[in-house]
C-alpha cells in the first residue's frame, strides 16, 4: 500500500465511528438467528432483502444522527422537548421490555456458542461471564476506549465474508436471488420477511445513533459548530456502517441458504443450532468462524442495547448521562445499564426461552418502529429544530418508504400472531 493510499485509508478509518458500530450491532446474535432461520428454511429466497433494507436503514439512521448533531441531544431529549409527554412514556413502556429481552436472547446465544467451542464449560457460566465482563468494561472504561474497542471488534464480523466460500457456490443462482425478489404466498415466509425487517430496522438503534453522536461531538469538542463537513462525514460513517450490516446479513443468509438448506437442514431456532449444523456440512473451519462471529457480534451489540436503554431513561428523567462520565458522575446512567444486563441474564433462569424472547421483541419493535419513524421524519423536516439541515427530497422518499414498509410489516406481524393463519 502506497503512502497516499495508506493516508487516505487512515483518514477514512478516523471518520468511521457511531455509524459503523450501530451497523455492526444490528447483526447481533438474535439477528443472526433470524437470518439463519431464513436461509435454512427458504434457501436463497430472502437474499434480496439485504438490498432493499440498506437504503431504508441508512436513511433513518442518518436522520437520527443529524438530529443528535444539530440539537446536541439524544432522540429522547428531542422528543421530550418538542412532543407531548405521553408519546415519550409510550416509547419508554415499549422499549424497556423489548430491549431487555433482546439483551437476554443475545446473552443466551453467546453462552450457548461459548459452550459449543468449549464443551466442558457450561453455557450458563459463559452467559454470566460475558455479562459481568461487559458490565465491568462499560463502567470502568472511558467513552473513547469503549468506542475504540467496539470499532475494532467490528473486524471480527469479517469472518462471515469468508464462511460461504468454504463451500461450493453457484454464482448464477446467487446473482438471481440477489437481484430478483421472490415472495412465497406462505404465512411462514411472510413471517420470516417481517422478522428480517424487524431485526434490521430496530428502534433501539434510533436512540443509540442520536445519543452516541452527541457523545462523539463532546469527545471531539466540536459541539458548538455543526457544518456541512461534519454532516458529510456522518453520512459516510452511517452509509458504511449500514452497508457493512447489510453485507453481514447477506452473507449469513448466503451461508445458511446454501450449506444448510441444500444439506437438508430446514429448521434452525438458535445460533448454536446453525453453528452445529454447519460443522458436518461445511467443515470445522466454517463452524468455528461462524461461532466466533456470534460472540464478537454479541460483544458489540449488548453495550449498544443497554446503552440505548440507559440514554432513553436518563434523558426522559433529566439525569446525568454519558459513557464519557465516570460512575460517580452518572450513577443513574450506569445503574440502568447494570439492571438491563442483569435482567437480560435472568431470563436464562425464569423460563423465557431465547426464541420466545425474540418473538416478543419483534412484536414490540414492530409496534413502535412505525411511530418512531414518523416522529423522526417530522423532526427532520422541522426547520425550527433542524435549521438548514432538514431532510432533502431523497431522504424523505426513503424515509416514507421505510415508514410504509414497517407499518405494513407491523400489521402483518400482528395479523399472523393473533389469527395464526
């Protein structure tokens, strides 16, 4: 690599931050389980969803990031200031159980995969170990170090780019499935599509993106001036993060859709089942890489999940907040993170299975996402709040598409759950 190219890469790497971490956290162990279910059950039929989801994800996350940059507040703070309190409390009511169940499903998935890698150690031990380790790191480390660790952990997810090519692939079939959407008139297929949308466009990401942009501004001491260069850098960061997320999703569906589906394994309920099923069909290396990737994504996603919940609470009640603060400076903020992690861990002991947790999470996310997207669109077009940085036409088109698609998904999800047809 020449010096010029190396300097260009270094500059680009410095731009990457909240958007990359947000995108990577979107592919958490519970998301991997959903994508694995899609690939195992329907082969490559859902590959096209990663192409459709990208502009929707990127558009909404850019709006959230811009709200954080322009207002110097998280999304909850903006809601509190400009919208009726009942809207805020309803978001809080739905977000808390959904995020806690998501954390619980991720902790359980990491524990189970840890047990696969080291069978002599019980999965529950790994779940407790990962929970306490993450809690200690979040409380002890300053924001700059946490952000750096999360950023470099994203590299672990590159393993999913390798796994499909450890198995023979039909490139013609892959290209057709990627660019020609196929929708089966089957309630289970529709449910999988709804699940994919729910796990890729999740409300907790909206809150995290806005709040962590404020953290980033404080760290770089530039919160007094927001200009077009900062907005442009943010857009590059978010676009890269969301495309990275979409590619991970694509390659997981590709892996399970070719290896498992063609190998006769059509029913996958958990990430550890997906990893175990890969072992005899695609070899030891594919199995190990897939399993290591699950743990890596969990280490990224759980701080994002717990952090987003803590931002929601502390902004709602006006408490001190921020990963840049020490524990004694923002006790409430860190206590909420601790409670969310411990409640998530406790799901392993109170009889709520990870699959049930994913189902309940999808329903709650599905009901809140359309409302939040509508509010985000309204804020992003309000000149009193956003000034010159209101949405452009393209942002509004993609944002409205996200609103309509997520609303349809929510209606379909509720219909499937309550009618069972």
